[in-house]
C-alpha cells in the first residue's frame, strides 16, 4: 500500500525549508533519508511525517510524485550524521586501544579525555564535514 509522506529537502546533510508531500511505495519512518526526482535532478530529503491524510493532497493529488527509495548511509555517513551538533560542528571521540585498534564514534555526553585501562580517549571537534570525514578515514586506515 502506498503511503503519503512529508519530506524536507536536505541542505548540507540537514533537513531545511518547507515540507513537500510525496508518495512512498515502501515503508519509511520519520527521520529516514529518501531520494526524490525533482526538476533539478535527484535530491535527498528527510521524512518528517508519515501517514499523511489523503485530504491534505486532494487539491494537487495528480501532481504528487513518488520517492525513488531510501538512502542507505555508509558507516562514515552515519558517524557524521550522529556527531553533528546544533551549532553545526562535528564532535568525534577517538579510542586508541593498546592493541593498536582505533575506533571513532560520535561523542557521548559522558566521554572524558584521558587514559583508561586499555585505551586512550580523545575528543575532537571539526567545523566542516569534510575535515571530520578526512579524520574518520585516516583513523580507519591506521
């Protein structure tokens, strides 16, 4: 069954602007990132509402388009999405284990820089997505 959903287009990875109505032939939940075809090509947006009443699109139902599908995020994209603060900065926690393993994840509220039993923990902040992504990639290749 096709569901009517509302989507905000993403700008710099964040939903912005007004909501647009789309049909979704697949199951989605609020917060899913989906792709839609627009006049300017394929765009990504975030689902802001599901199960929209048909009455809300009655006046323009013949012009409502379907989404293409859900966007499956890579591991790095998920880390970036979860680490972005309200101020737009990316806060990453790096765990350097004694055995040589390195882990990077979004910073948690109780993270504290220091040396622990089997690892060192560092918290870094990046102003741009590109800088944060580069750091994550460097750690994954270490």
